[in-house]
C-alpha cells in the first residue's frame, strides 16, 4: 500500500471518529436531560405537560428538519451542511445551559433540535461515501450504531453525574467543548463535496409542508394529557397533520426536484427497516423517560443512581455493536438476528411491569434494562445495513435523513403518546382513591404495555414483511450503486 493510500485510509477513519463524536453528542442530548427532569421541574416550576416539552421540543424539531436537511446535503454538499448544523447545535447548547426560565429553555431546545437534525441528517451519507467496500462499511456502520444507541443510555449516566455533582445546566454546557472539537476536526478531515446542485430548484413548499405536518402531529398527541382526546386542542392538530401530509405527497409528485422523491419508496429495505426501527425506538425512548421518573419519584433514587441503573443497557449495546452482532449476521443472516433482537427487547419491556411501588433494582429492573439493551444492540446494526444497502449515492443524504427520521419522529411521537397514556391512567387511578405512588406506577405500567405492543408489532413486520421483501444479507451489504450518469469524481466533488 502506497503512502498516499495509507494517508487516505487514516483520514477516512479519523473522519468516521469525528462524525461519530457528533452523533454521540446528539445521542447523549436525547436522553441526558431525562435524569435532570425532576431538578429542572423544581428549579423552573414546570407543570408535568410543560416538563414533557423539555424533551419533546428537541425531538420535534430534530425529527421535522431531518428530511429537508438530508436533501440539502445532497444538493449543497454534505460537509457544509454537517458543519452548519454542528455550529447551531453548539450555540443552542450554550443557550440551554444559560436558561433561567421555562420559555428560554424550551425555545433553546427547539433550536438545539434543528442543529442536531442538520448535522445528523448527513452523517450516514458521509459514511456511505467514505466506505464503499462492504466489509469496511459494515465496521463503520457498527461504530455509528454503537454511538447512536449506546450514547442514549450513556446520556442517562452522564446526566446523573453532572446533575448530582454540579447542576442540570451542565448537562448542556458539556456539549460546547465537544462541539468545538468536532467542528474543527470535521473542517480538516471530511472531504469537500459540491453536491448535485440547485439547477432544478429547491422544494421549499414540500419542506414546509412536511415540517409543519410532523410538528402538528406531535402537538396533537401531547395535548390529550391536558385537554383530553376529544378536545379541539387534540383533534385540530391531528387533522391538520393529515391534510398537510396529503398535500405534501401531491407536491412531491409534481416537483422537478422534490425533497422526497417518491422513487425512494421503491427501496423496500430502506422503508421497511425504518418502520421497524421507529416502532422499536418509540418504546425504548418512553422507557428512558418514564423509567427515570419512576426511579426518582417512586423509588426515591438520586440522579446518579438513576443514571447507573441504566448501565446494563449501555454495556450490552456496546458489547453487541462492537463486532458481535456483525458475526451473528454473518453466520445466521440479518433477518433472523433482527427478529431475535426485537423479541428480546419486547421481553425486557414487559419485565418492567413487574416493578411496583416498593420494588428493588434486582432482579426486575436489572433484567428489563439488560434485555432491552441486548435487543437493541442485536437489531439496530443489521437494520441500518439493510436500510443503506441499495441506496444510490445521489440519494444518500435523503436516505440518511429517512433513517434518522424513523428514529427521532417515532421517538417524539412514541414519547408523547406513552406520556399521555401514563398521565391519563395515573389521573384516573388518583380520582379512584389510589395513593400517589400507586397511581404513578399504574400509569407507567399502562404505558409500558403500549411500548411492548409497539415492539411486538415490529417483530410481526420482521417475520412477515421484511423476511419476504428484503434480501437476507449474509454478512455486509453491497456498495450502493452509483448513478450511471455520475462518475466517482462528480460525487466526491
């Protein structure tokens, strides 16, 4: 191997570390605030519904801007979009840390979600372009999956440490040095690319429609906790979301350069794996949020103890993502491995139903978090490989956005729905004369049942639809096909 080849290879892997560092920051921020929620609620005098928006403000804008940002990466260049998103995210983190009022914190979380969406939307696309060889891409994607999945649980531990030793403000301040380091490294290590250009125009209308539609849907699911399911506060936003989604499809069908080319729906691996991933995340993110509240409000755990309680999840995901899952896929195929992973995650979610008002950490909570970590660590890597296996390079940014949308929008919707279910159930039990702790636990259990139902539905999709329509990859995915009209030089810029 020549010196030039060695230098190129070293740069690629350093670039992977850089984008994974940015992904880690996003994954941490998705959950790091969960452990700090009771302290935030006390310090800023937030209601339960407003407290939910501390989490959902980030998730809503994150999910809503992923598709526009991913397509913008294809058009304008993925390096530019990545660095711009990183800058917005870092500034927003500073604003979150400085917040002294609920309005400023929630507003800064909205801005933070936008920055996270813009940078995250192109990370998978950068990996696909940088690692065209199947075996190398499998290793690179395993690193990304480990960062994305394990980072969420590590955020709970980091949140506990920072909140207990310092204050909840440092859960956001910690992003600033990391963001600056990732930005500098990305500027140096990620190759410049021109993108495919704006010659056919930008689909501004489609971007607006899909962004507002997703935001309306999440708002409509959050509001029943306050106003009820039959209230106009709930029904009007949900109806608006449906109308806007229909208008979005009509616009995409006619625009010469749509943000969401409908041809992407023919990539069965991308669409099906994204749907399955979304169902899984909707249950797991609800587990993080409600599980944190359960441990702190019912069991009396401190912030650090709550973070440590999720450690079995983080460790099991780490072990599986760093090579073990890849070897299992090589031996048994992707679909059987995914099916087993989803089933184990569902069993872990159901184990949470055994925790009561005076439950100890062992065995039920430990086994629940361990089972969900084993399940997510087993299923996520092959789902990601399937998603990107057949994507043309010209649509890599959009596909990266779709993969992330399936996680973030499903997470926001799932969290909103499960929180609404838990709150409604707890209120009903309280009116029936149950004590505070018993009412809270009853609400959490009802939400866990729905979370487990989402995982069971994901399992059904795996063993029926995914098995029939997606090639059972025996090892690593093949390199995405290049557009016939584009050379490697045109794509890389």
